[in-house]
């Protein structure tokens, strides 16, 4: 990792922009559809708030969302596709068969108008792979991932977007695929926090105890501060590791909101004082319900960033910029 302001801490935000492609295997339109359709309000709201605070972020975007409609998407599908041993993970055999024609009749799978808003903004557009690809699941192979990355790059290029950064879906960081990233011009990725509770795992390995630990870590310092040293450049793609998932507002846990925000602000302060990296992330659909409460929480965090920027020179960068590219 290398920055142009090596003596200052760095604040990075990345969003996993995926719509239903990111959750189709774990929920349904009936249970979660309002969160997905709510993204229509979330993206414009975020763009306005980030502009107000002069914040630039990285939108890690699923390749499917670069397409205006089904007709323009089909030519970009890779011929080689992942053959997960668990066929329930295979988007091409399952969810893809249910998509509509365009954003008007299927706002769950298409979001080109939102992509256009992002493209017209100063933010970085990165990749969340083409198909929300699971890099640690049994059955898929390196050649399948290579084909997926190539498809993501191709559909991005067709929209005049050059992809430099990537976020692994479900945070399934696979070091065996780093060479594939580099060969395809992907120079930056978002790694996981160092704590064992955030270790990359197969979907079947995400057991209740680990989920409980991560939940508690949202409010209490179970895993420490999760800030990261700068200027630790190694061979291969540059890791801009995550620090904290911004858990969305939950009415049942509203009494814990102040603890959640305090936890994040304490970490941000430590990063600013130590001249380290702090990387916050979430999905736009996390804000798809309770938009006001979620935006109010984000505003509190951005206000804190401004204070740290003034006091310590805490600097905001995209993933690409944080990697010195």
C-alpha cells in the first residue's frame, strides 16, 4: 500500500453494489425485495451526501449491472462458468433464468440508471466480479475465475470504465487467484481484517458462533481496532484491507446504535493518530430500508472524519488511490 500523503492516515470507503445478484442464494424477493428496490433512493442519497462532505469512494460493482438490458448482457456472458459442487450457488443455473428484460420490469437485477449516476460522479468504479463469483467454493476452478474476471473487464470497457480494483464476493479472498487478477490488470483488492473471526471461509464454514462473534464485535472491541499500516507494498495486487462493515440500522437493536457508532469512531481516531488505514464498507441495499436512520448514522461518521481531517490530516482516498495508483 502506498499513498501520496505517506505521513497521514487514510480513510477509505467501498460499497459492494450488487442488487439481488449478491443475495439471491440466501433470501427472496418476498423477504428482501424492498431493500433492493430501495437502492433507487439510496444511491442518489449517498452521492449527494458524499459530495457534501467531499468524499470519494469505490463502488465495487457486479458485472451484470453494467448492462442496460438482457439483450446487451447476453453477449458478455463467459463461455466458461463455475461448476460449484453445490449447484445452489450457481447463478447461471438458478437466478439467471428468472431475470426480466430491463430495469423497468426488473429492478432487482438491473440498475443501469444507478450505474450511470455513479459513472458521472468522481467515484472509482471497481469490480465485484462479473457474476458475484464465490472464489473458495468447491468445484470452481482458476480458469473459471479467469473467465469471470475477463467478462467483468470486457463489459466495463464497453461502458468506458477501466477496472483496477476488486472486492471478492462474500469476502472469499483467495490468494491462489492473485496472479489472475494481475494478469487481467486488477491491481488492488479488499482484504479481510486480521482477526480469526474474519478469516475467509467457504459459505458452509460461516457457523453461528462466528456470526455471533462478528455481531458482538460491531459494538465491543472483540477484535481490536482493525486499523492497518500503510506502505506495506508487496508483490502481487495491493491489499487495501477492510476494517469494519457498517451494520445497517435495526429497530430491534436501536438501543445499541450509539455503541456501534462509537466503536467505529474510536477506530477512525486510532487510524488518524497512528497514520494508518481505516476502511469502512457495506452494501447499498443495506440502506434500502430505514434510509433516514442509516443516512443519519453515516452523517455522524462523516462529521467525525471531518474533525479528524482537520486535527490530524486524516485523508480520504479511493481504493485505487490508497494503493498509490
